[in-house]
C-alpha cells in the first residue's frame, strides 16, 4: 500500500504563472506519496486567490480525497487546470486542508 508523508517544506517557496508571482510562502508543505516526486502545497492565505478561477474538473485520490481544480487567469491568458486543492480531505491528509498545489508543467515553482 502506498504511504503518504506530509512535512513542512524547507525554506521559502514561490509560484509564478504567466510572468507574475502569484504566491510566496515559508509555510508550505511537501507531500511525498510512494516513490513519486514531492509536491509543494501552499497555504491559500499565501496565494493571490484573485488569479484563480474554480474549474469544473474534479479528481479523487484514494489517500487524500476529492480535489477541486483551478485555472489561473494570467496576463498572457487562461492557464487551464493549473492547480488543485483538497477542500475535504481524508483523515491521513488533514494537514492539506486550506492548501493548494500547482502542476509543475503549467507554472514555475522555486525554492528561494
């Protein structure tokens, strides 16, 4: 069975989309799931949520729960389904409530 680890991410993390910084946090979480590469989750309070629009897309993870997806309204145009968030989490993923993650192929994530 795949395991889920949620740890505080080291340092400060920045997310950029369409040439703009849309978030920066020193309270980010790193999620490790099995042998997959870690994913950085930002507290929503550290993200410019005005740049995000809720998408109709929803996915389900057996370890974390149901995810709501978001488009990013960038100056260069809409970046579709670029982020996701677990608004209702499974018990082992409760720390992810109130956090949002971004697809690395749609934004730039940097540790500064």
